């Protein structure tokens, strides 16, 4: 029986100069994308705003260059297309904004290496409720993040997501929502799908960006907002034990912004005051101003 390829929510995709509804077939069996030459990014629209949309559109082009692709749209062009796409929705449900690049062909003489001149672009928007609020549970994953010598860790690329996917699947098999993830040296770096923070004695800490994980745009925004509000925020090398002894843990990411952790393995936690303040600060900033601060 054929798999139903229709999207699970209202979706519009801009490709080759036109907007198409649903899930248009874009990648064929001979496309180099089938070997992993895909990069993407994700921004959010909700309540009439799209926080840091410009930064997400800049990052997709950096990811493309890391992959060996050639960006065919400027960040400004992608931003304009995104707002054009937003206008196609009814405005009742938050939207995920997903620009993508991939290679269509391998380079001359190599099936493995991508031909940057064959780069294609698409921009997909689909309805997706924010979710995540009310708390999430984490367990320490047995799997690790790769180093930059072993994978393209500095790009937001589809080739990294199977590893994150198995982390989440393994965590859920044990009754947790997500996984706390370490690098090859055993230091905590993120969750399987977001950046992570902890609070101890009023001090906010987050894993130092060591090139094994994507130090996200929302992560940077929350760090800046907390510091501006007078919080002591440190990027540091952190262990599992540090998180086990934390007063609060929360995650940041584009999909759900700021989410409190209410369980880490066999330890129950509360969504504490710093977590709530981080979310309030972010939402206040987002609703007051939709363009990035320098």
C-alpha cells in the first residue's frame, strides 16, 4: 500500500518561482539529496510576528556554504518570501518557516561529493502549534554528539538528524520526552532537539559552544535577555552531575522557545522562577520588536 504523502497540516512551498500547496514532489531517486546534501533552517511566525527571522535566513546560507552548496537566494530575499507565504494562511495557528537547500547532482567524477552548481532552493511553511509548555522530561542518552572532525556539526543539516532521532526514540522507549546529550568527551552539550540551560543558586549556566552542537539563535537571544535583566549567565563546560544537582533546567529552541524540564531521569523538578522569567523576557521582547537586536 502506498504511503500517504500529504502533509499533516496546511502547507505551502515556494520552489522554482511559484507557490505550491501540500507536499509537492521535489527530490527524485537520483538526486544528490538522497545522499544527504540537505541543509535547512527553521523560524517561527505567531501572533503576527516572526522573531529573528532575518537571523535564521542568514544561517541557512551559512549552512549551505558549509555543505558545499551555493546559496541561490539572499537572506533578504528569503525573508521577503517568508512574509509572502505567511499571508497565505488564516493567521489562527502558529507557522513553522523552513528554508531549504540541497544538491541535485554529484560533482564531476564523484557520486559522493556534491556539485555546488546544482544547488536547489525551497521554502516550506506549515501550521504547527508551539507546544512544549507545561514541562518536558529528559533522560541521559547513551548516544553522543559527533565532533566537527567526524560530521558537519556547524551546519543545520539533515544528515545530523538521524542521530538525534535515535536519541529521542531511545528516550521515549524508557518513558521520557527527550534526551540530555553529551559530546565525545562526556560533557553535556544539548538535548536531542534543543539547547539546554541549568540554574544553580541563582546562576544560569549553559554548555559552552564547542562546535559539537548548534549554538542556537534562540539560545543566544535568551542569554542576552537574561543578562540584560541582571542575571548572571555563564557558558561553561558542564557534566551530567551538574545537571543532576541543578535547581532548575530549561531548554531553548526555535520550535517551542523556552520550555521547563520537570524530570531528569529519576529526579523530579519544578518549572522554576528563572525558567518562567526567561520565557516572559523572550515573549516580551518578541512582541515588542520583531527585528533582531545587534
